[in-house]
């Protein structure tokens, strides 16, 4: 398959598909054999050779049934040969070709076309045909394969390779005269493409399934850590299950950070990085809210690893008695299993004034972020009557850019006051003016939108679309250097952009604690975990 930039996909199936598009005109072989040569010269005529039928010289004609069996066997061989190329080899070849200059790439692609045609002719050849020609065809195939290997990644195609291409053209011209039955060749190639497409679909389905399993499950080490911490917590005397400085938790003279998470190690990284980046960590108070299942493990981790000199508070959702009784289950949607979209902790952000009734401002950090610079400047921002400060996504590589990519605007009576082309903003690192929130009663606004979404499907799953509507026209755009996101899916973020960011965000499926995370971003997360910690050592968790 060709890429958007005009490149070729790495699989053999894509190459066969390209040939099929030409084959349907029934002039497949003739058209490919009469393309101009790479050096711009005319194609030399092949030496004269007597035409012979596909059935061979003096051999007796096979019955129709025997012919079909023979063709099926040969098609099986072709399919096995195509499927036999491993993903690793194809990826390496594609990477080498991508580094070649444009002229070299085109010549490599022409050689790959020749190779596909030659292999098709080789397996189309009759056993009663010319042994000499079959030997010649195999020789040309080996030459072209070596030529492709030597040319990939080079700055130019050597003259010897051009000679091999011309030799292959001559051999393919002979094949056209020996096997002129275009319709049969087209049928064979069509069958090859069908088998290849079926294989690609099977691999894509398997890959998607395995990716979902990897995203939705934690490793054995993470489960071990949670079990050990939970067991230790319940073995403690109740008087030792508390943090110091509880009396100052709600003071407005501190910088308050909120983290809503069920992941112990992810929360630890956010806490450690926030303190390490702060110019005044003694004035930081960290508020973690988790679910009842992970509360003991979360408490035990921070009791054993206190974020000195900052203060910390850990709560369970069950401690928030004012929440609706069905809060933990109300966000589950039919057919949606991704925990990023169904987690009650993700929707707790819409109750910030109730979670922190004594606070005027709070910074909410997602558990998949790393703080790299001091964030106290956020408290000094003039919010200009806005409720939330956030980085906009319109000029980023993030998947969602504008409201119409998140919300269904097909019902204008519902969204008559919302601009579909308005820029969306990012969750992950946000400053909230809770006094302004209370003044504008945005929690009630959220409830109205939420109830409307229960009646009919109006937006994509998750808390992000609801956030765009709840905080519409109430968002203060922040400089993009405050928050760089996309590290969970975007491979193209540059080092300078990453290292100048105050917060980097692993938004996407490829979280840094998973084995499928993007390797070049992993160290930014790992540096805030001490892998010599006894709990991590015992559970075999390594960076």
C-alpha cells in the first residue's frame, strides 16, 4: 500500500495489490513490461523465441479437473511465499528504503514490481515448459533480490543494478510471449491478492485485540505491588494509618494539587516530579482521590514513601458521602470497555468545588503526567473571569482539535449557542478558579449536559466532550509550553519541545508504565521512580 507521501508499504500484499490494479485491464503483463527503463532509454527487444502454449511441448493435455488441482497447488505455494515474509524483515526493508533519495526509491519500487511479476510467472509456468527458461527466471529473481538489498538506503543505484534490471526486462518479455493468457494471469493475481488481504485483516484484528488487552491490564508486577501494599496497610495499627500535618490540609496559603487515580506508581511519579520541580515544595499540599479497592495500597505507598517536605492527603470515593449513590457505575456505557472513558475518577473533576469546599484555586493533574518545571506561576495568572486554564489543541498533533470532532452537532436546537469550529482544550494539567466555578454554578451545568447525553448519544465517550461543553467560553487559553501532550500515541514530538514543557502528558493508549509505551519517552517517566525501592524489587518492577 502507498503511504500519504507516495511511499510504499512494507508488506508483499501491498505490492501484489498494485499489480492487480493494472491487471484488471487485461493488459497487465504488456503494460508492466513496456514501462520506460530507469535510464530513460527504450526497452530492448527480446531475442526471438518460438511461441509455445502454456500446456507445454509434447505433453498430453491434462483434464480440466487435474488442471484446477495443479493451479490450486501452485497458488498455495505463491501464497505461502508471500505470507512467509516476517514483519521484522519487511519493517527493516521499509526503513532502509525510506532513507533513500527519491530517484533511488523509484528504481527500487520498479525492481519490486519486476520481482512480483517474475515470481508470478515462475509459479504460472508449466512443468512441461522450458527448463532453461525456468532456470533463467530464477536466476533473475535472485539477482533482483540482491540488487534491492544493496540499493536500499544508498544514495544512488549502481550501474550494475541497472544492467540487472534490463536483464530482468528481457526475461519478462520472453515470459509474456510464452505465457500470453492475460485473463488467467489476472485471475491468479486476484486470488493472490484475496489471500493476502484476508491475512492482513486477520493480523489487524489480532493486533487490535492484543493492544486492547495490553492497555486494559496491568503487569504481574503491578498486581504484586498492590497486594503487598494492601496487606501491609491492614497489618498496621490504626493509629499509624494517618499522615502528618492534617490540620493544614485545607489552608489557602498553600499550593494545592489534586490527582484522581487508581494507579499507585503513576500517582507516585506525579507526586515526586511535582515536588522535584517546585521552588517551594514545603508549601505544596497534594490531594489524591482513589477508589475503595486501591485506597489501602495508595495509603501504604505514601506512608512508606512520604513526599517530604510537602503534605499529602489520600481519600477514597467512599469518603465523599455527598456523591450520588450510583456514581461509581453511572458512566459505564454499552460497548465501551476502555477505562479511560468509563472511570468514575475521570468524571470527579466536575465536582471539584464539592471535593475541596475550602479552596479557592487548585491545579488538577492527570496521573499520566510528569511535572518538569515549577507550576506556582499558575496561581498568579489573571483568570479574567474564566473558570479553567488550559492549553488548546487546535495547533497540536493531538487527535481532537475542534468541538465538532468530539460532539455531534446534527441537532442545532441543542447546540445553537455552541460553535462547532471552536477550539477544543486539553485535560491533564489545568488550573481551576473554584470561587468563579461556584459563582457560575457550573456543576449544575454539567448535570444538565450529562442528563441530555443519557437521553441520546450526542458526543464521544469519556469526560473530555462533556468538559468542552461545560466549560465552553469559560476557558483561559494557556501558553502551549505549560502542557505538552500526546506522548501516549504521537511518535513525532521533538526533544526540544519536550524538555521546555512544564508538564508532559502521556495522553493516549501507550502509557509509560506499560511495555507497549513509546521507548524514547519512557525515561522522562522512569527518572521519578526509585527502582531500588524494596517493594519494587520484590515485585520485579524495573525501569
